[in-house]
C-alpha cells in the first residue's frame, strides 16, 4: 500500500496580497510557482563562476560540461521515458522546429500535418511556417481536428475517422497532450498507434501535460515529444524545454537534423574537428552549450518532484483536487457558466476551463481583486489549475467560496 501523499506546498513561495495573506494561486498551467530552493541552486553556480571562472566547466561543485546530464533521469521520469531519450535544451518552439526538421518529411502525396483542435498559436505558427518552407499551402496541408458536436471535446472516433480518410496524405500527426484552452487530455497511446498504422510520424507537444499527467512515452512509442518547463515544472519564466526522441531513431544516419557542437561526440568534441559525429542518443539534437543558471532552476524543481514520490503519486492527488473542484462548481447551481473540460478525470489534467455563457471579463477582474490568481482566455473562458505540488483542498474551497 502506498504511503499517503505529502504536500510540497511549504517548498514553494506562495504569492501574497498587500496584507500578507496567501493568494489563491490557480495559475500553474501558465507559470508554476518558485521553489524556495531555487536561489540556492542558482547561487551555487554563481559562486562557482566567481571562484573558478572558466574552470567551473570542470571544477564547479556540479561541473558545467555535463550539467544537463544531471537533469536527464529526473526529467525522463516526468514523461515516462528512458534517460537517453530525453534532453533539456532550447525553448519549446525551437525544439518543435528542430523535431519537424527531422520528422516532417513531406512528399508530393504525403505532406499534410494533422493537429489538435484549436492548438496553441505557437504550434500552429510553427507548423504553418514548416509547411510553407517545403512549398505547400497551410490551408491545404494542415488539418485541424474538427469540433463536430459543439462541445469542443474531440472524441477518438473523430480522430480515427480523420486518419482513416486522410492517413495516406498525412506526414505528421502533431497533437498536444492536453489542449491549452479546453483542458482535454488526449489518448496519446491510441493516437500513436493509429498514426503509425497509417504510416505517419507522430509527435506530441506536452507543454500542458509534462508534470501534469502520468505520461509514459516509452510505452506509447511516438517519434518525438517536446515540452516547456515553466508551467507545471516550475523552472521560472521562459524556462528551458524538454525534448524526447524515441531510441529507434538514435542511430538513423539518414534522418536529417540541424547540427551544433553540443550534439557532437563528447569524447572528441574539443578536438574541434570539421566533421559532425552525432552522440548516439537524443543529445545529438543539441546545438549549443546549455545555460547553466536556467538548468539550475529546473533542477531545483525536479528534486521536489522526486521527493514527492514521482508523477504517478502527484497524478492521484491531482485527480482528487480537480474532482473536488469540478463537483463544487457543478453544485453552485449557476446558470451563467459551464465547464468545457471533460467530466472523465482520465480525459483531463488538473486544469478546468470555465466558460462564461454571458461573457464579461469584469467578472474575472472581480475574482482577481478578491485574491484569485487564474487566467482569462478570450473570448469567454476562465482557466484554473489545481497543481498538486502546492495547491490544497483549502485552495479549492476558498475559490468556490469566491465563485459564489
């Protein structure tokens, strides 16, 4: 029997109002809170820079040359991958472009990209620009999953129908693990299976899934995945991105990729040779030496995840909190709101999207003035997220009281 979940709330700085009272922070789906340990992790690297200068690459307490390797196992546990399949590098959209260089290889007959319903704009822009780079028109080459019943929830039946009809034309299936707007969690295992059945490459944007869902990439087997670290992974604004490439692609020399010296064979990297020899892991997709201070911030948060018992335990607590919130909202008996996030906990993460049926952002502004930190998405949705590392049932109860 698993031991009871222990909240990590005291490991985070909770924003406060002018009177020193904790705010009701339900916005970890946009920016996670700061671990109390983050300054110590970053200050250690600042101190080593001060003491060692360039020799910190070798002699820092946590040497900088292999620093990114310190994150590999913990980050791999977050997304259920093998450590050699995961690397932290760049920003999310940069990594998405790098992955499409390798895995979006259109032909005259198979050139389309299947995307989730209402994808995050950056994903849409990246896909459109890749399509145009290859000489195709986005209006023809990009298929977005349709909202057929007016609920904004996309069923697996719809996905199966689209792939059955267009699978022979689709080069890449690019789906968000959790839709940023509705909070719907997609069945990544089934989508991977279907995409590969129809000969498509499959990739996931896990920006709203990593650190939220119990993701198991090694089990699902997609070709790649990318995610940011500043939402549920609490690495700070603009934090670095994670990248996964399935191990079956690591030794494929025919696979195109943009190269940089940090992806070069470590044993001979500093011989400065003219020929790129890729590291036989996901690390070969790296370009430049990593920003140590940002990696230190990620490390501070990942250590908290490990102390909390791992993502599966957090997911259990997340379901408890979100169910409490969902039931409480439904019990308010309000006729001016609806929840567009799926009822089934298996089809959602810890975000609920509350639609205002008579849209008025002033209502959201009043919630903000009364100590609620959530976010408003045009034209009519309030998004709230109960992050199990630091949110509690008391937060849920306080928010429901404000909603009355």
